[in-house]
């Protein structure tokens, strides 16, 4: 039961972190702020934006990736949270073009998206099942150690 509560809390923190994402362009830097992460990306590194449908397991959602010259994703904008007009305004302000692949390509999974746009998703999201299993095992281990310690006290 404790493991389930901790997993729910961690997943909730991940979702909340994405939902609290704020982006600001200050001078020659794009500032990306989330619940747990802050990122500074020089605007000169952003050369184009591409929008694709990403399959999260339950549904496919459009996501725009701001890419550098090597095709690495520097900023990810989920259209669940960002309106396409807002994404277009950001691209216009940065002076980069946006290509929309959503109507011509099937939805991509996390792994395929990360292969196409390296850096788009971290290990924990690309390997969600593995991460969840490790997290549950870690919680069980910690709970067992705490229980043994409590009994010996």
C-alpha cells in the first residue's frame, strides 16, 4: 500500500512538473521553468521546430520540439498545455519555422520520438515500466528496512 502511494506521488509530481512549465524569452535566452527543473537555452541554438503526434499509451497528443542544428530537442511543448497559436507566436519570436507532421505521419512512441529528436524525453519516461518497477522495489526495500528497524527498537 505504501509503495502504491509513493508511486502515485512520484507520477503526480512528474505530471505537475509538466503542467507547471513556463517559458520566457529574455534577451538571447529561452528560460524553461518547471516544478523541479530549470533550463536555459540560448536562442541562437534553436534553428527549427517540428510538431508530431506522440503516443503516450492511452492517446496521441501533438507535441512541438524546438531543435538545435544537430536535431536534438532542446525544448518540448505539449499541445495539451500549449495552444498551437502560442507555439506559433513563440517560433515567430525566435525567428524559426515550424513544420507540422501530425496530419501526414502516424503517432510516434516515446522511444521512436527520442530516436528522431534526441533529448526529447529522459530515461524515466522512455522506460516507464522499468522505472516504475525499480521505484516499487526501492519503496518495498525501504519499507522493509524501516519495519525491521522499528521492530528492533
